[in-house]
C-alpha cells in the first residue's frame, strides 16, 4: 500500500498566499524542538511555533525566566535521563502554580544547554510569578536555580531567540514528515522516489535552479507559470530516488533549500510514498 505524504513548510509558499491569521479563541499550540548553537554550546530549544501568529500578546509585556542547574547533565551539556523526570515535574509544577493563581501569562519555550534548563514565560504580574517560582522550587532542594524578568513588550525573546531560523524550520518539518512515515510502518531504510516543489519569481531564476538540479541527478517532472496571486509566479517540481533517513533527508533538502534561497526562490517541501 502506497500513501503519499506531503510536507508544506510553515514559512513557505502557502503562508505567503493565505497569510497568518489565528484568533486566541481557537488557538492550538504547536510545540516542537530543534538543536542550535548558543554561546558556542550545543543547545536544545523547544518552543510553540503557533505563537508567531498571535504574539506579542497584549498585557504580557515582560519575559520571566527560570534557570535550573541540572545535577547530572550529559557531557555535551544537555539533559540526562537521571534528571529528565525531575525537570519535567518542575516545569509542570511551575505552570500549575501560575494556572492556580489565574495569572495572565504564556509559556513560550525552554532552552537546555551547558548544564542548565531555562524556562521562558511572558506575563504581566512578574512579582507574583517569581514568588510562585520560588515556592515551587522549595519542593526540589537538590536543584540550584535562579530567576528574573525584564521588559520585552515586542517579544523579541521569542521572535529573535526561541523561534527557529528558516534553515532550522526545514529540519523540523523534515522530522515531522519522517515521523508520519514511521507511523505508517516505514522503517526509512529503502530508497524511493522523492518529489520536491520550488517556487520562483522569474523564469530565469527557475532555469538556473533546474540547471543546478540536473547536475545533481534530479529529474524535472513539471515546470511553468502558476496562477497564484503573489510574487512567486513560476514553479518547478523535481524528483530523484533517494533514501529518507533522518540524516539523508536533511542533507539533500537543505542543499535544495539553500540554492532556492540563493536564487530568491522558496523551497516548498517534499513528498514520498510509504515503503514497508
């Protein structure tokens, strides 16, 4: 049984076409994680991607941080299995304390790096939030911690730090499609035809991209003008037989993404079949 799965990048062509509109009343969080480099240290960042559609939130003009020193970090500075359960419990208890006091706040993300787990909240009543953090941490005496706040009305800490860069977003979306393939019974080891779509503003840019992908062994499946009401008037679809493991998929999709960026285009995603 073959089933087609399609990846559409969050910041890609469709967001340009339809815009980003989402009210707080029907808000659904979209948490994910990705690896980054913070202060020359390997770091794991988790955040709610959908906050980009509603942030900054009125009244939540301050960022409150909680920095927890991990007793048993891994050698690379990330969290170990020994600390994992406590770290999740600490996070849950802080959130529960905020909720029980009906505080106007948003949990925006967490950073794990260099032996520390940092939690980031945007809120209004920083004095009460910090008091609840301090009370919560009394239940975890072996964990050293620090906390504080600063004004951030524009949520620069979210947009400029927690939210992934476009390249990181590509990796996130690759991982999500692979997870769906695995749920369908695919073990990701079999090579199969993988299709890609890329949009451009001019025919010349499309032609340059096609020449580039021809040299990489891709086959052009279709190309031409679109009927979309935006600046991306040209589209090309290409394919190649490839493996789709977690390492392999990032290698060639990022190569296509970077070339599209160089030519002012938008790499809009890939799709393939489930191979059991």
